C-alpha cells in the first residue's frame, strides 16, 4: 500500500504542500527570512511579567472588572551587528532543518517501500527517520532557546538567563513510534528472507 502511494503524484503533491506550509511557517514565523532581511533583531525575555495595560484602547477591549496585562517582554535593536543576525537566524533554523530533513527522509522511505515494506532497506530508513525525529524534536527547541538567550545577552545582559525550553512531545513520540515500527519491519524482513530461503 505504501509502495502504491509512493508512485501516485497526488500523494507526493500533498506531502510537498504540507511540507511547504510547515517550511513557510518556520521561515516566516519571525521577521522575514529567518530574521535576516529585517533592519532589526528582536530578543524575547524568558521571564514572565505581569505588566498592566492601563491604556484606554486595551481597557475597552476587556469586559468590566478585567485588567489586561502583558507577559512577554521583547527588546528590539535597530542597529544589529552580524553576530546578532546569526543568533536571530538560529532561533528558527533548527526547526526548519528538522522539518525539511524529515520530509526528505519520508520521501526516501516511501520511494524505498514501493516494492514492499518488509525489506531491510525500508526498516533501516524507518529507523533513521525515527532517530531523526527523536533527536531533532528534543534538540531543536533547546538550540533555538540557547540562540535566543545569546541574542538577549547582546541587547539586555541583565535579562538573559538560560532555561530549558518545554519540548513539544508529539515529534519525539512519533520518533519513538517509528523506532518501534522499524524493529517490527526488520523482524518481518528477516522472516520473509527465511521463508524465501525455505521455498
């Protein structure tokens, strides 16, 4: 079934579309292309602040008795140095690398499975994709967080402080699931080879 799907242009087009959306979200989630085409850099504080917004425009939005407040504190540098651009790019680049790499690995997996799934090649590609998602899902957020901390040190040294970022569990869990699937496929490939040897 996977092999048939790999040969269908519609499946490939859907994968390209999904990856394009993810890539676009990563590329433009901050200021433009990894933040490199902006005239400024933005560093976000890891600390939460409850800053009351007493401006009339915010007060009118809320219902009576509700006090609007902001928790994010950002520092914007209008004359950034090249190293600041590098740190800003690293706040989104690892996530893009993980997403783009996962797409390429998935396509290689589907292409390798066009002749059947119980093959050693398919099992190894599933295992590699699982390790890629597991490692990338755990490391990419921490690298991005470290880059944001280093960027923050360049604009507000007293505000910077590295804290482990919460990891979205979906990507590492999918990676673990693929590792388990790879062991099943590897065992299936071994059994298939044994049966072919008997016949």
